[in-house]
């Protein structure tokens, strides 16, 4: 008999039935509380740490109290507090205790193109959502242009398919039980969080209503029971549900991993500081002018790091070096060995021979997004093709360009999705 498999993090500390009663009950916050308690002991020996201790205590209380207050005000409207929400932008409404004001503050974050640019990059970098990248972009364009019905109708099937691709029994979101969405240590596993929205999401209706709808009633909307859902509240709830599912997916991955080694409070603070620093870099990033070989010369295009990564990708494809090629593709390594991953890439690319390529232009569209246009000669035929590149790590986490944890990777991962594909120009 083989060696017994050790229990995973989720098995060692499963969530309670129905979700965590309070944000303070999440393992991450319980751990934070324990570390703060340990820090209190150190203060007796190092009084200079007292100020830092008070700051940490205040920060921890603010986080947990804010999340619980969020659900006190908006749980009956089926909003979910997820990691993409900027808590600072909600604080005023939370303090006021005004549900309408808080709902507007949440919606305001989805109407912010700069914030959503990064949030959508994160979503589209997830392997299970990559194929829906174009639809997600179109849904956001519809949202910004007040075509809210279109945003909702586009996102609802994506929610179903995303949940189906992620869940272990391959069922769409509309058929998952509440407990399936409650995962150990998940921010959205609050007892009024993602799981609790399922009753509204999957509710069945037998009549047709022309009254204004402000709930994300998936069955009623897709089955034609509601005709008046063209409003920003329903569309915003569709975005809210998508980002909540992203947190759910990440929590499933974390829960399946072996127990982590004990992390010191100093390390946790270091990680928090790193995240804040990365956010500042993204917010401070300044666009660079697009460059083309015809107008600016070959070297002007080649000097962009995203171009260099694209060239390395193409050289690997041309040389049939699939081990090198996989480095520049947004491939999911979940549950796969490196050899299996290379084998999948070989199967996809081996039937298409790259004879020649010529750079055309490069355009940076964000701190972690670049487009490189290349004329590709594949199997004797030349076609203009546009690479959409994201700066990510192996798990799909997005980083600002230049961060040592990231690499430029192509969103498209096979010749069928690369050759002859171009994308709308940035407005």
C-alpha cells in the first residue's frame, strides 16, 4: 500500500455548515488574532512595539467589523463582500449605516474604468475564464454605455460555465447547493455571503413580470419571467457575483493544498507591504505611445520587454522547443506535471509549422497588458496576428511589468487562437 495522503488545509479546518457566523471566525482572522495576542507578550519586553500593536489591533477589528457590517446592511439585497472591493471606498457608507449609500458605493467601484481594468485583467488571466475574455470585455463596454441588459445576459452564462469548470462535479452555478460555495478560509464563505445568494439566484418563477427587477434572479431572467431588468443594479450584481466566484476558486485551490508552515507575523506584514507596493506601482503606471516598425523602426518595437517575450515565444515555436514555449503561454498547471503540460503544448503546436515571422507593432495597454502585432507565416501562408500578452506568474496572478515574480505570457495558447486573430484598437 502507498503512503496515506496527508489531509489538506480544508480537511483540517473545514468551514461550518451554512458558512462562518462572522468574518472574525475565518481561519485567517483567527490566526491574525492569535499573532496579535503573541505580540502583546513581546510588548512587555519591547515597549517600542506598543504603537505597532495598537495599529494592528485596530486594523484587524476594522476589517472584521466592516465585513460583518456590510452584510448587516446588504445581505438581504444579495451583495457579496469579495477581495476585489476597496474597503476604504466603502467606509463612509458603512459608518453611516445607510444601505442605499453602501449599495451606491459598491456600484461606484464597478463603474470605475481604472479599477476595473486591473480587476478584469485578473479575471481574464484565470484559465477557466480565458476563453471568455472577449465576451467579458464586451460586457464591460455594454456596462459603461448603459446597455445593462446585455451585460447581465452575457455574464449569467459565463457564471454558470465558470462554476462548472471549477467545481469537482462539473455543475453550473445554477445547480450548485449553498454548501458547495462555502469553502474553508474563504472571504466569501460568510454565512450571509456567496452561498446565501443561491436561494435568490436559483429561484424559479411561473409568471411573467413587467415590474422593475433589482435582483440577480438567474432562472427568472434567462427563462423570460422578467422583462424589466435593464438597470445598473442587476448588472452590477452580475459583476459582483463573478468576482466572488474568483475568490471561491482561489479558496478551493488553497483548501486542497497541504497545511502551510507557520508564518510569522513579520512575514505577513511583509506580504501586506508587498501587495500595497505593487498596487501603488500599478496605479502610478503611465501609458507609453504605441510603436510600429514602419513609423518608428525595428529597434523601437524590439526594445519593449513584451515584444522580447513574444519573440522568444515565436523562436521557441519555430524551433519546436515546446519546453521553452510553455513558459510564454498562460497555461494552467493545476494538477499537471511539467512533462504533461509540455505534452499538451506539443500536441497543439506540432501540426502547425512556423516558417517566418516579422514584427509589425507593439502597444502597452496597461501595467500588465500589452499587444504585439506580428506577420506570421504558418504552413506557407502569411497572416497578420495580434498577441494579447499578460504579465503573470505561473498561477495566473497578475503583476505589474518588471516585477520579478511575473513573466509576459500569451493569453492565446494555440495556433488556432493565435494565427490571423486581431483585436479592436484601444479607444
